[in-house]
């Protein structure tokens, strides 16, 4: 007797960026039929590459992003790391011309500079090998009826609209998400959008030429280079072709003043003279004039899901400023966490009458609700931390008080946490649950927790860092009190001695 083959559930993912692609791979591996819709052309086409040339912020891939990739596609994760350049720390370019190397981690752990296009194209190539994932480019989602489980899609070439059915819709369509906007029609969603005062402009630092005319790096490639100038900054990340992608972050009012070639060149020579020499005066003016000035937006939403049928991930749920390098890492981590919750709830890839409750898939509904309930505090935490790190990068890194606190941080870290927790040791547990149940032990620097400890949730990171900061501040006040008391005693003793000498001389 033959048994009927059940049709798998269908997931429709909107947005073919890294988060959307990784979601497609994760659901495909769990047996779902997946359709991926992208409103733009295929980024692998030559015409798309040319259009992307003026805006391509490098990604700083840290342990959270790597853990997410490893949990879904381990071989692909290792390939991406081979295309990345490890950065062991920050290189501070002071206005005096002095350089100051500041390691990220006591144990020499690195973040990884990778071109966004390389990551995105690699994930699309990975998708193309899966038989149950179908990708549609130039197909823009314009409306959704979540109760009927249908999307309205517009074909860019014909301008014709058509309907697409789904069991689960995943919005991974960025800060201006159509899926999120459509969800707000049926969900009481709290939503906040904020543009910060700064904008960014990208510049390219060319490769140098060695003695045999081979390309060479003009700066140390194993650092993230920062030119902190209090209210604005320039950063540079290395590329495999020996160039650097530079990004200027500055207040809109400051950039408005740079309206001519002379003003642009004078300003850059005043604040970033070594960068001007490396980029070249003519190239700098041409790039700054030609390349777009882009805004920095922060969005927050809650909840992230609707019943058993829709959820938003990545920037569609939580775009943040890029100053902790966690935007992409958090988005990829979204996929890992959602995947583990689907497994924990026993969500099946095929329809089951036993899973239905009032017409909804109760297991899937529980998984999506658990995602919202458990993830929201984390995403608010990293968004706030990213905003705070901007002040550190453009200003605090030059202060003696910052360097002193960093020294104390690392000393306490060494005394209380002598053993490094390796990423390899964390992958097995992070592939099966959102986070380990045990709380992190010992003293841990904030940057280490955010960047190199994917087993610690962002919310826990923020709370632990606040507690440790209060301790350091308290120790500082105790030190002030002790030195103050010692100084007062010394002054009293000196005064008493001087008065005694005067009394004896009379």
C-alpha cells in the first residue's frame, strides 16, 4: 500500500539580502518549500554591480554572525571567512599624525572585514543549489492580506500584478519594510523611527604599489582604522584587493559646508591629512562630490510577528546605527534564534491536523510568539549600545580616562576569566537553543561580550556592562576619597608641624 506524499508548507520570504537568504536556507533545511521575492535585479548581474559601486559599506562580521552561518550552513561560513580580512583592533589616527593600536580583545580575537556583495552573492549561490528554494528578482511585494495568507506582487518588467499564497511570510526587506507596514494594519505594533543628525559618505582608498608593481595595502590591513574628531569621524576597512573602503560620518550641517572643491580639500587636509595623501586629492574631491550622502536611521518595532503566519527579521524589525558593527550580525542571529525556536516547538514542515487550533498552527504560533517575547529586549539593548558606541569611536578613544577604564577592564577580565571561551565550543549549543541557560561568569569587557560571546544575549550584555561600569565608578570614587583623606591628613600634619616650629622659634 502506497502512502501519499504530503505537500510541504510554503514560506514566502520578502527580501534577498543576507538575512532573507539565510532564512531561506534555514527553512529549506527543515523541509519547507521556499519562495524568495526581491524587488531589485539580481545583484550578481554586471549592471547591478556597477550600480552598487557608490554605496557598499563593508561588513564587520563578528562571532554572532559567524555562529548563525555555522548553525545553518557550516561549509559556507568557512568559505566566507576565507574571503574576509581579520581585524585585531582599532588603529587610532590622531590629528598629530601619531598612531595608536587598541586591540579588541585580550586573547587576540578578531572581527572580519567582508564586502557585503561577497556575502550576499555567496548566499545566493548557495540557494541556487537547493531544489526547494525558488528566487524571483524584479518582483516587488506591494500588499499583503495576512488573514487570507496572500501577497500581491508586481512584476517590474510587465508592471502586472499577481497573487502569491503562503503558510508563513517572512519580511526581510529592510528598514522601509513593506511587510512590516502591511503587518501594522492587523497588529497593534509599536513602531519608532529616528534619523540621527549625521549622514555618511563612502570613499575608496586605492591600493599602493610595491617594488615589483604588485598591489599593496597603504595602511595596516589587520586594523579597523579610525580618525576620531570629536563630532565626526572617518573610518577605513580593508578589502581583499588591497584597497580600503572609507566612510565619513559627520553632522549634516558640517557636510553642507563642503560645497566646492576647495572647501572639500581644505576641510579634509585640516582633519584627515594622512587620509588625503593616501586617497589622492583629485580622487577625494571627485568621490566626495559624486557619491551619495546617505542618512542613518534607527527603527524599533514590537511585536515582530502576527499569529502563525508572518514575522519580520533583520532591518525590517530593528535597523540600527552601524557603530557597533552589529546590524548584520544581529540580523543573522535573528535567523539562528528563530530556527532554534521552530525546532524547540516541534514545528513540522508539512501540515498536520493535530497542530491546528482555531485554524492556526499552534506550534508555529508559539514559536513566533516566543521569538517576539524573547528577542525584543535584546534588540532594544543592541540598538542603544550601538548609539552609545558612536560617542566612543569619534571621541572617547582619545581620552586618558577611556584608556584607564579599558586597562582596568582587561585586568579584572584576566583575574576573573582566565580561560577564553572559543567560538568552536559554542557552535553545538547555539545550533540547538537561543542561548545557554547559565549566566556568564567573571568580569567581561563590554566589547568582548557584544562581539565575541554569542552565547550571551544583548540584553544580558547591557545589564552586566552597566553593573560593571557602576563598580568601576564606585572604585574610582573610593580612590578619590582615599587620596582626598590622605591629602587632608598630610596637610593637617604639615600645618601642625609648621606651627610647632614657629612656636619653638619664639
